[in-house]
C-alpha cells in the first residue's frame, strides 16, 4: 500500500469548489504530532471533520472518547495500527482519485487519529488544502512537512511538483520533479510535469522528459499536457 500516492497525481487539475479560508493576523503555529509544527488554518464554510486536523477545533471529553473508540475498533478489525493506517489512507486516496475530496478529508483525519506522525497524513492534507480550499500556501507547507515525515510514498515529490506548477512556480517545481522521476522512474505523469517545468524554465532537456513520459504511458489527465509541451517545445 506504499504506492497509494499515485492516486493524487492521476487526478490532474480538477476544479473543486473554492471555500474562503481565514488566517489569524499573526499566524499561529500548532504542534500536531511530536516535534511537528504546522500553521493553524481554518476554513469557515466547511465542517471541522472535512478540514485538515479537524479544523484545529477544541474537542470535548465525549469527542476524545469517540476518537479513541474509533481507533480501537479499526485497529482491532485490521490487526495493528499500521494496517489500520494503510487501509484508511488507501480509501482516502481512492476518494481523491474519484474526485471525492470531502470524503478524502474525512479519511485523512481518521488516519491522523491513528498515526499522526506519518508522511501520508500531511501529503493528504496538502491535497485537501489545494483542491478543496484552493489554499496553495497551506499545501506548500504541508508538502514540505510530508517530505520530512516517516514513510513518504514514492509519488510525493511528483504531487508536490505538480502543485508548484499550478502555483506558477516552475523554478521551484523543477528540482522537486527532477527528484520525483528518480523516486518513481516509471511514473509517466511525473515525467510529463518535469517536461513542463523544464520547458517553462527554458531548459533544452524538456524534450528528453517528453520522450520518457511517452514511454511510461502517462494518465489520460496528463496526456493533453504532454501533447501541449511536445508541440510548444517543437519536440520530434
């Protein structure tokens, strides 16, 4: 189940409803797992269980008891916290792939309850911040956290690089994507996005990435991007 990150990169750029986000005047940093600090961000138009980290809402004694009951039940059903986490994140990535970002957010919050230190939690919340709330600043921060946490999926940098391209930051995206194709050399979409970054940065190696992407059979969602960069870069 360690390759589940591929689900996000296959989604492409989908237009989800953009909900207004609110940040305090002085951004507050919150510890969400031992040694892990993130900026506290809330999204007023969404229920807290559909926001990363449950919208940082204060939990009552009953809420905490409910969380413990959920974790105990799923660990009992799967056999271990690790298996429970893998099953939950797999369902989350499948929801992302189906365009069901609200469901994905619920699943990633469940994963956060099970193993809050794992990379996939922050990777998933970055996806939610980007596609549900159009909050690229939050997504950037969360992708960076995901890179530092245990057990990142091979497609993490491919997803991060894609977000940087969407944010119109090709110079930042290229080194991330150069590593992404080393992490997952058979992932065609990563090669497509690297070709785009190289072309936008005036790198003559764009066509080499186009050629590699074509060999790897990128997803339908990135096929149009591949054709566009091939034509723009005048690749053979």
